[in-house]
C-alpha cells in the first residue's frame, strides 16, 4: 500500500532545505515510494479543499468555547461533549454533521465533563503488617498440589 501523497509532501517539505526536492524524490522512488518532483510542487500549490476550509471554520468556532478567555475562564459550553456541542451548533443554525464535530473534537483533544468519579475500591493501610512470604517469592511448582498460595 502506498503512503498518502500529503504525508510524503510533508516529509519532503521538512527536508528540502538540506537536500533539495529532486534528490529526495529520486531517493524515495529508489526506496519504493514513487513520487515525481512535479507531484510535490502541484500538491504544494493546490488550494485547500472545501472540507479542509469547513473544518477550519468549525474548529475556530469550537475553539471559542474550549479555549480560556483573558481571565483564564472557559465558557459553560466547554463542558459539552460532542453530542451536546453538535446540538448546540444546530440550535445556532450551523449545519454541521455530528460525526464532523466528533472528529474535530477528537483531533483537538477536547472532551466534555464526565460526572462519574474514578472509584477506588481498596486503600492499603501503610501501617498494617504484611502477611509473611512463606514461599520466598518462588511461585512455580514442579508438580500439582506442591505449592498453595
């Protein structure tokens, strides 16, 4: 399976100042990842897709809710998960798909508040005396019924 062209172009962009585009393309082609220099330049010159532009605008809108203001406070909507945030955007008249909100929130690392606290069932008492180690940490047995722990 061939890697995606944008990923290859990212790699070339990172290393082109040291090696140049054509030598990198030649080396990648030799290693089994065929790419022509004109493919790289066409990809770089290409304008963003409609989806990428829409994603950027929705991400900026969501960032307004999830990023703190100048006093360090976030808006109450920042507690929303993807489903409630999608419903909130629908109420505002933003025609966005639920899965798009889920994907963008996941990519940015934004999560809603969860009500359930982590349950800790056992709390060890550090002052309590531990049971003696009768098998000297040797838990393997040569035959059945030889070692009971």
